């Protein structure tokens, strides 16, 4: 594998991992996330954002949709 390709995969894995972590954090209804989202729109916005982040993490890893 070329170094450039390897670096690209490492970067994608890092970003996807971050998206996945924060998305699951929101989807599990963490009290810190609920307190933050209570100020900007409530639980519906929190769950929508969490789903979007998990979906984005999956799409970053798929070669056709990156």
C-alpha cells in the first residue's frame, strides 16, 4: 500500500471514529449532551444529530461515498 493511501485511510478512520463516538454519545441520551441540546432545540435535535453523525461515519469509510 502506498504511503499516501495509508495516510488517507488513517485520516478517514480517525474522522469516522470521532463521528461514531460523538454520535453514539448523543444517541444514548448522555446527560451532558441533553444539557447542551436543551439550550438549542431539545432531544429531537440531539437524536437527529447523533443519527447524522453515525451515518456520516459509515459513509466516510465506504469507498464509493467518501
